[in-house]
C-alpha cells in the first residue's frame, strides 16, 4: 500500500506539471499575440517546458514572464489553448471509439455486413469530433492544466538547439 508521503509527492508532481502546462500555454498565447506568423510548439514536464520556435531568446523570456504575471493576475483563460495535444487526443479517442462501436455494435460477423455500417461509423466519428472540442477544453481546464501558478517562478530560459528554428528549455521551480 502506498504511503501518504508517496501520495503527497505524486500530487505535488502532477500539480507542477499542470502549472507548467498552463504557463506553457499562456506563454504561447503571449508570443503568438506579438508574433502572429510564428510557429510555436511546446511540451511541458515537471521541471518546466520546451518551446520550439523561430523567435529570439529575449522574446521567449519576456513572453514567459508576461504570461506568468497575467496568470497571477487572474487571466486563467490563458491556460487553455485550442491547439493543445489534449484536444487532439480527446478528438482522436472520441471519434475512434464512436466509429469502432458503430461498426462493432452492429452484431454482424462478416466484413461485408460491417461495411454497410460505414456511413453510421463516419457520422458517429463526426459527432465525436464535434463533442471533443468543448470536452477537450474542459479536460485541459480540470485535468491537464492548473491556471493558478501558486509559487511557480521562472528560473531560466536556455536555447538548447538552433537552426531553422530554435529549441528552448524554460525551467521553473
């Protein structure tokens, strides 16, 4: 049986990841607002987050700090991003399951009969995609991000690779 200390450590780890994920999204919002034609891709973990972009280091530093300040000021909507992997995962799972159960639920055993249910599977998948958009936002809001940064602070912004685009590591504590 896990110890209460182990549960507390796991909860703290998850909270850190969720806060970093929120800060990643807020940073992308800030950078995108000032650089609308830039491509920005991020990934969070318990130590901070990575950004892949063609923007300079100064822009990343300023954008991340502004994002943190605005989250602290209560702009919690910045923690949610429409292009988050959570939304893509939610859409994939819902549409895939809807299509699968539409075909499997027919009870028909041979492939020819199952193909007759393809239009239903396609419509079910589309319905799954429609439902996924607001559901993905809720999953971000309640499970994968935490808009209240608490004592989170930015420790450093480092460019760890450059070329056509740069990979930055934003460390937090």
